[in-house]
C-alpha cells in the first residue's frame, strides 16, 4: 500500500511524525511525503524533520507567503501533478491548514481515497480560515479520524452517520507525540542563562484573529507585560506575530525567543507554571503535561478541557486574563483520557490497511 502524506505547516509536521514512525515499521506500506512549503524557515520546518526523525520530503512544492486563495490554488495544482505521478492508494492530510484542504481536494477530484487526521473539530466560527478548511476537508474525505468523542459528535450532528464516509475515534496523534518525544525534552539554548526554577508562564500567539486585529493584539501585549511583572513570561515568537508587532510598534516586555523545536517546546511545557496561548495544539499539550491553560481566544475546538476546568477561555481582554491568571490553582486533576491511549497513529494506519469501501 502506498500512502501519500501532504504536510506544510508546523503542527502538521508534529502530527505526521507519529504516523510516519508507524509506517516505517511496516514492510507492506510505503510513504511519499509532500511538503507544500507553507512553513519554510529552519525553525518552523527543518528542525521538526531533524528532531522527530520525519523522512525527508520526496517533494517540496515551495508554495508560501501568498494570500489564502492563491496559496490554496497553487498547492492544489502542484499536488495534483504529484498525485498523477505517484498514484497512491491513500492521501493523508492533517488538521486545518490550506495544505490540508488542497491535498484533500486534489486527491478527491482524482478519486484517490483521502484520510483526514484530526477530523470533526469545530470552533463554530466560520470566519476562521481553519474552520473553513476543516469543514470542506471532512466532507470530501473517505475516512475521518476523530481525535476525541466530541469531534465524532460534531460530525454526527452534521449528519455524517448518513454519509458514505467512515468515521473512527482514533485518539489524538499529538498525544502520541507528547508521550514518545518527552524522553528527549531539552532546555532551549536561547534560555541557557535564565534560571527557570521559580516557574514561568509559557505563552504563544499566532492566530490571525489576534495578530490581524490591532486592538486585540495590543490588549494581549498589555496583559502579558503585566503578568511578566510577577512571573516571567516566555514566548517563542511566531514569525507572523513578530511582523505584526513591529508593524504596529507594539513592545512585548517579556522573554521573547525565536520559535523552538518540538523537544524544546516539550521542555517548556513540562517546566512552566501555566500556559497562555491561542494555539490549538499548545492548549491541549498543556493538559498532556498537567498544566492549566488560559485560552487567548473567544472559543475553542477542545471544549472538553474547558468543561473539565483545566482550561479557561479568556479572549483578548486584559482584565479577564489577569483575573483568571490570579485564580489558577494546582488543584486541577489531569487524569481523564480524552485523547486516547498514545496508540492513535497505529490505529490510523491499521484502519487504512483494513479499509474496504
Ligand atoms: N511548537 C513548537 N515550537 C514553538 C511553538 C509551538 O514546537 O516555538 C509546537 C507546539 O508544541 C505544538 C505545535 O507547535 O505541538 C502547535 O503549532 P501552532 O501553535 O503553530 O499551530 P496550531 O496548533 O494552533 O494549529
């Protein structure tokens, strides 16, 4: 069986790493990796291939830094060419980026089976490019791998039980990744002179709804600067956020570092006091590492973490952020297995092998 994997952005490298590791152990399955080039910097791309042992991409399409429509369109065209050459049995796409949508659409138009990993997530905010990408991808896929029970319920609410699309609650490949790679966690070199023993707040910001809205970004900057006065805030700064801060002349007076590799990120997650982030992945990883998380958004796809009390939605309001930060306690329990058993990648590959339409 030949699987063609389409990836292009940081969270997809992390998700695909676990599935690639499983495929590599199987004699009867081969993988062709297509990197669309959406994220291309060494610290947003190469480092994940090196640290996580992801095979070098067979194709690098080098399509980046374009508007959403142009990027998706060019990816669609380029992926179609690769599919016509490779003729895979399955195309696997991950998450909710333009690369996800382009990969699924190119395959589906050629009647190649599509597996969507991280299917069924919904923010119910149709303005988000991620929500648009994931809804369309789910609908044109052959098999949908839901990370959680909630994701399956979302699909059922949309009538997927009546469609000819197979749904599987596989668990979350990011949980697989956290469990496996934590043995290799490393302190970021950029912080080697900083004593972290009294704890710190780990923060990331990169969602368009925050970076592309000057009022929200400025409020977040104020809130983080204020928090930093009582507890150091460390932020690996996403390139998009860096550009926006400098464009708007906003000054973050916290420990800003360049984006780090996954092993450094795991170290920061393990050692921080709590997390403040608008990232989909990081708010969940906080839970994997038994940390509470302030979600710097107005909604989340990972509702189970809000319901169980470990995560709080605080938006981009300075007062709410500071109030909720002061209320965080260490009494939270992190023992519910919302995200499976750490074998999601194996379950996914086995389902593809055993699939019959
Ligand atoms: N991450 C990383 N280095 C960083 C920041 C994030 O390795 O400097 C990892 C993080 O641990 C998570 C993933 O990147 O696994 C999340 O990616 P991102 O926040 O860019 O996207 P999202 O999850 O919101 O789609």
